[in-house]
C-alpha cells in the first residue's frame, strides 16, 4: 500500500516557480492496477517520479507499507520503473538487461539465471535472450523493459506511458499483456497515461489529474458514468453539457429542471453541489431518441453521421445548444430519420450527472 | 555501355581520386619511403647521407659497440629513452583520463546552452602557442616559481622543491597540453548518452559508483579509447615539452631523433629511430585496441 500524503512539488528554475504537484493525497492499494490519467503537464509523471525517487517532493510524505520512501535513494526503494523510452542498456543483451537489477542486489548467480529464464518466458522472449536490444522490435523492447523491471520482484511497478511509442494494434495487445502480467505477478502497478481508453480498459482505479491536483479517484465505470467535475467529464469520453437548475438533492439523487422546462431525475456528487444553476453532463450514448420514460428535450435534427458501429445524431435543441446522441447500429437497419426532422431527446431517470463546478 | 563511355568513366574516376592519391603519395608514403631508405645508408660527415648500403643505423638503435674494447652490448642510453617515452606517454594518457573523464561528464550534464561555453573554455588553451603554454608551466614550477614561492611563503617547505627538469615536469606539461584531446572524444560519446539510462540504473538498485562502472563507463568507452590514442600517440613523439621542461636532461624519443638530425649528424640513425617510434606506436595501438575490445572501437 502506497500512501501519498499532501505531496507538493514546486520547480524553481530561473523562470517563475512551477507547481507540478499541489497538495496531492492518494492511497494506492495492494495488488491494484492504479492509473494516473491526465493531459500532459498535469503532474502525473512528476508524481510517478516522486514515488520512484528521481524527484524529491517539496513537501509531504510518501510511504510504502508504512515505510518512509522520501528519505531513501532510488536504488534502495523496492520499486521499479518501466520508462517511456524503455531505457534499455544498449551495451547488454536482452538477458543481461533483465539480470541487471538482480545482479545489483547481489543475488547468487544460479538464482539470477533462474529468474531471468522465468522472466523471459513470462514475456515470451526466450528465443531473443542473446539478442542486442538494438536488434529487436519496439514491442519486444517494451516486453524486455517490463521483464527487467519485474525481475527483482518489486512491491510496486511504475509504468510511465509505456505504450505511447507502439502502434495501435500492438498497443491493444500490450494492454491485455500488461493486465495479464499484473494479475499473474500480483504486483501493484502504478500506470501513467494520457490515453483515457487505455486507462478505462486496464485500471482497477483511476486518478484523474489536472494542473497538479487529483480531480477525481474512482473505478473506470465511476469515472466515466459519474464524473464529478467538468474537467473530468470533458477529458474522458464525449459529453453533452447542459445548463440546468438544481431543484433538490438527496444523497446522490437529484432533481433538475432542463432548459426545456421538464424535470429530470439525475445523479449528483454526494457533496459540493447546492440548489441553483449547475451544469449537467450527459454521455451521447446514454440519451435516447426513441421515446420511453424520462425527461424530454425537443429539437431539430441537424446532422446524422454514420460511424459503422454506431450513428451520431446532432440535435439543435429548442432554446439553443446542440446535443449529440450516439446509437448502436443493427445489421441492415433502415435509416428512418433525416436532417430537419423534429425529434425528442429523452433522458431516462438516472441518466445525466450534475457536476460540481 | 559502350567502350568509349567505360573509358571516360574510368578516366573521370581517376581524376576524382587524384587529390587523395597526391596526398597519399607525396605527403604520406613518399617521405616515409625516403626515411626508410635513409635508415639503410651511412651518415655523411656534415649531415646528410652517403649512398652506401648499411645496417649500422638499425644496429645502433638498440646495440652499441664499445669505443675502446669493441665489445658489443645494448645501447643503454637509447633503451632508457625508449622506456621513459613509453612510460611517460602511458602516464600522460592515464592522467588526462583521470582529469578528463569527470570534466567531460560535467560538461555533458550541463544544460545544452551552457555546454558550448564550457567546451570553449577547454579549447581556448589549444589556440595558444604550445611553446608559450609550456613556458607558462615552467614559470609555475621553477625553483623561484609561483608554486615554490607560495609554499615557501606559507611555511610548508623550507627550500624550493626541484620540479623543473624532472620527469614529473614533463608529465605535468604533457598532461596539460593534451588534456583537450581526451576531453573532446569522451564528451562526444557522453553527449549522445541517454541519461535516462542512469535513472534506469538507480532504479534497478545500482549505487552511484555501480551506475558509473556498469552503465556510463561502458557506453563512454569508445570515447575513452579514442581519447587515449589521441593523447598517447603525440605524447610518445613529443618534442617541445620534454625539451623545455626536461631541460635536455630527461630526453624523450622526439629529442633523441632531433639530436641525430642535428648535433649528432647521424641521419640514418635518426631515420631508424623515427621508424622505431612508428613501430612502437603501431604495436601499442594494436595491443590496446585488442585489449579494449574490438567491437567498441569498430562501432565507436
């Protein structure tokens, strides 16, 4: 378990001081696939490097299973990193790279050999053991970097955007591979990415970061279905934002008045919102055009875009604003609606999330 | 292609090669050939050579015939000069490495815009006349020089230390003069060095010292090898530095050769000594490159 407590990092160069981390607190549980998600410059990599020991926090504490990490140099922390550029040692073979950490820990030679063989098998690189790192492909380098970091059996594996250099197909494969490695080794993974899809598919929990702060922590479904703030809703997935009036709130259930005047039953964060004007976030695939129970937003169909798996409907709402819906396609489905049709966007009870700001 | 076109292509190829060939023949092979021929002739009375075929010069490179007893023995004077040259050149390479590596590392780890300034500071002395720099060293270490005066004034020593005209003086002078030749190639290999690898080393439980030994040094090795060669080779043939700082007492090969073409009036011996120097350099390079690992040199 990693406990990060009120950690701040302020970089002071010749320019203005830059706050990379602003009073960040988070607890990462044992055996968890934990993702730090955010745009570039949000502080996610800085936080990772604080855990690794490459950056000293300006203030705050970091502990691993109760043991203070900040006072330890990187080479004394039971934590290993998979670097964005992989940082494989170019003067060593694949096997020598994987053995490096074990050798630095002065493990007996037989044990090193055994672990290296296991690691090679784990990442399916046994045949490549004696290749130079320059003689293998990007995906293979990625797997060697993983094996090298896993070989010393760290308590925590830190991954700094490790998939960003791979092409689309390979990235999909490696996402599954990473998930497999995490469950097979039972090591806590802390994964940094700016790719929301990567975060949603792999993580047990996600911390969404922006401007040095953690904006929301939760499971992928939580984060996607119930974003707490506009930044989170905007950064992850596509969202419609509606200006609504919050009428009443009870726990996480709320009633709002839509611009159309209809009252809708929606979700709200447990705290931080009060009756009055608020923003409502609605995912394009959560709303419906085919009626049913719920609050209604009438409008005119402005555009229909076919995407293969689904169709996007752009609706100009009466009273201003545009709403985008997304509906799953069925085989040989006839296109019944055309541009200019009058339509009703329906929000079923529980669809829509009130945002904190 | 027709015959005429082939001929034209051949001719223009030779034309393009001409400058390189001219340099090779007139500037490199030619003089060397003359030196080789001279080494098998006999000395003229007032310098120059007599055109008589003779092994005498080569013989006297390492052997000598006693003037009075006609006994044949090793030319101790020559051998001790060979030994001193090799020893001082090796020590110069070692000394420049000890000071040059941290210097190059320091510069390579500065922010990009500041590196050029540091490099300039390393290179500036190189633009100054060698003789002037050597006399500056002389001024520093002579009996009434800066170092001795300071030490005397501080009461650390009671009488000046004899530093000038010793092997130490030559070593100091050569290390100072050739330091940039060590720093530059090491810097070149460290400049391309990916310092994430250092972090990867720390991350994988390597202490600072082990990161230096296992990660930084192996990757800087091509630069170290190049630097050692660049320092060792001119050190072995150094003339000005041992002449000034050795004061004619501590001869090195360069001085010995000069002596044969000058006061000694034994051009064939000078020629034979020159070729011996060349042979020593080549043997040393082959041994060194073998020991340092062929691969790095080829790739570097």
